[in-house]
C-alpha cells in the first residue's frame, strides 16, 4: 500500500467536543471549522467547489490564546477561479 493510499483511507481526525471547552467557549479550531462549513455552503450555492479547502494545520496554535488558525483556500482550476470572481462581482452590485 502506498503512502497516498494510506492517507486516503485514514478516517478524518475528530474534533474536540465543544462541551469540554472551558466556560462553554469553542476552540479556535472549532471556529475555523465552522467558518469552513459556512464558506463551503456559500460557495456551493454558486456551484463553486474549492477541492483543497481546509484548515492550515501548520497554523493551528500550540498554546491557548495564540493566533487563530488560518483557512487554506487551496488550488483550483482557472474555470473555478473565474466562477468565484464572477460570483463576487455580482454580489458586490
């Protein structure tokens, strides 16, 4: 089995339970995950899929109170980029 196959079959890493967060606050990772879901849903309304959309794991803070994780919009085709630009222009009108 190749390394690529091993990663393709690995289940996604579960997110921490928000009920375990201190004072009922969600972690920055949960905030980033919620933002990803929101962005993915909004893009899908326009028929746009960014295949590499995800949390930039290298940016996830190692200590509480650090900067929030970054979202990686990733690579896309020129056609997808044009769809995104068109949708943003239309929304700005």
